[in-house]
């Protein structure tokens, strides 16, 4: 197994669907000889009501307190970055700016789109119309400059079997915007931990989708592999190995160090 230098997409138990405290992840990263770890639990966001998958606004100060403690306590052993994973919606710029006052970076993890005044989970995206909304949401988000990394950018293809030319065109627009805005696209190792889904008798990975990442290679956009760890043991596991094998197969040069302004 290769040596890994860092992971920049890491959750903790405050989001209510991950195991382990911030300190648990930091200690596991030190055990594996990491140079750096970015903690990016799901951000508090009152606009989204499903409290079971993110910390509340009232819990956010505890998140910051734990981060500060870990940074000071393990200063001589590892570099710890303060981050959050969050969705983008118009009209909430003050919220993103307020969060960034205490953080080093934000990851865009777009788990919902707005359609006809309602929220639709990306796990239910099936139509080209919905994919276009997802694309436009990501493009707007990237142009704000708030987000350093796009988590699982290909998640909008999750219910698809064969990827059509129209879907590839949507993918290319996302990728070209990422390149233009200098935003990093994430090969998300969590996709290798998920079961394949069946479409028309064939089985497909949820993500990463090879069709999307072939275009990333063509466009020479920035890419990074992250664990999307929800358990300290996921910082280094078979899914990470498979993600690197995936990138090697496509000759994608992945970045292993997050350089912040």
C-alpha cells in the first residue's frame, strides 16, 4: 500500500452520520504519517431542515472549539486545516462569508437542487432538466470564489446507465468552469465503498463515473482524491487504493497538497 500525505474531506460525529471525534481523525492521520488533514464536516445551514445529516447552528461553536484544540495540541505532529462541506444556494452569501471568517476553506457538496420552489435530492436526479439545474448551480457556486474543492462533482449521473452526449456536454461545462475558476474537482473515494446500482440489467458505480473523468483529463482540469471519511479507518482503506488506481488508469495527475491563498 502506498504512502498517503493528506486528506482534505473528513467528517466527524457532529454530523450525526459519521463515527469519531475530530481528535480521532487527527490521531489516525498521524498514525498513517500524514503531513496534513482537513476537517470538513457538514456545515450548519438553517435553510436545510434535515438536521440528521449536519450539525446545528448551536453546535457549530463546539466544532470550532474542537478544531482549535486539535490544532494547538498536535501542532508538532500534523498540519490541520479548518473546513466545512456545504451546499450552494442563491441569497445566502452572508452565511458563506460568515463561515469563512473562522475557516481555511469550504468544500462544495451539492446534495440538493432547487426546482420549482422545492428541494430535490441529487440522488433523485434523472432528467436532463434536473442535470441542467445541477450544472447551473455548480457554475454559479464556482464563480463566487467561496469553494476550493467540488466534492463528487459527477454525483448528478448517479441514476444513469449509459452516459449520453448531452450528459457529457453538461459534464464538460462543469469541468471547463472548474478550470476557469481554478477549482479542484474531487475523485471521491466514498463511491468505491457504495454498492453498484442496476440500470437496464447492467451495474454501474454511483461515482466516480469514468465518462466524466475522461473529460477532466481532456480539459486538464485540477483533480484531487479525497476519502470523504465518515470513520477514522476510512482515511486509508481499499477505497483510497481504488481511487488512485482509477486516476492512474486515466492518467489523471492528482494533487496531494492543498495550497491555500
